[in-house]
């Protein structure tokens, strides 16, 4: 855990904050933060429900203060820090939820098809597959064909394809996934694996 000792107990929060903002000396900020580390840790522990993550949050929030404080007019440091801590924790929880969702997709095979190179012939550079693959791509529905060509031949990302075709990224992902599945079926019919 971050250890900061308060060398100026006689100074108010406003004085310590003012001294930090005018000088940029981290000692002033450290003295101010030391007063509220227990609060930051407690709020972080309440939301994150993990001691190590809460300790990490205490460090991350101190680092965030260095960049955020000069951009804000703060009237009550304690209240502002409480809200900053709460928001930091909520962002951490959202990021963890997104990661769990992605891992679940991988586990269920949704993202696995697009990330695992050995699963699909289009991901391999195999000259024996070339002609059959071209025929199968030509046989795809138009949206799937366009997305496959832009993604694999022009190496565009989802966002770029979305902008170029004027369709939502979700649709692009769906067309790519369905297109790859249809290509695989088509190639299997042609005995290409």
C-alpha cells in the first residue's frame, strides 16, 4: 500500500491543495492524500470486494490525482475525492464485466472463430485452398462477401469496414462470423479442409 506521511497537520486541505497546484511538488499532494487514504481504501474495498484490488486502486487514484487536479476547481477535496474513487471503482467493475463477457464469448465459441487461426482455411495461407476459397467467397451473400474481402484482403478493422459500408460494427461482426461459417461449409463440400 502507498505510504505517505502528513508533514503539515496544521494546514487545511485548501492550503495543501493550493500549495500543490502552485508548486507542482508532490509532497504537498502526498500530505493531502494521506488524510484520506483510509477513505479511498474503504470505498475501493466496498466496491471491488478484493483487498489487493483496493490497494491497487489507492495507488492508481493517487496517480490519477496528479493529472486530474490541475484540470478541476475543487471546493471540497474530501467530497471530490470520494466521487473520484467511486467512479474509478465503477469503471474497474465495468472493465472486468466486459472482460468476463469476452471470455464467455471465447469459451462459447463466438469470438473463438475469429481469433483462432487454425480453425478456418481463410486464416491460413494455403495455396491449395486458393481457387476453392475464391469460388466460395464469390458465392457468399453480398454483405458477407464485402465484409470478408475488406477484412481479409484489405486488412481493415471492424470500425473501418463499418464506416466504409455505412453499417453498424455489430452488423460487420455478424456478417464476418456468418460469412466465415458459410465459407467453411462451402469448403467442406468441396473437400477442402
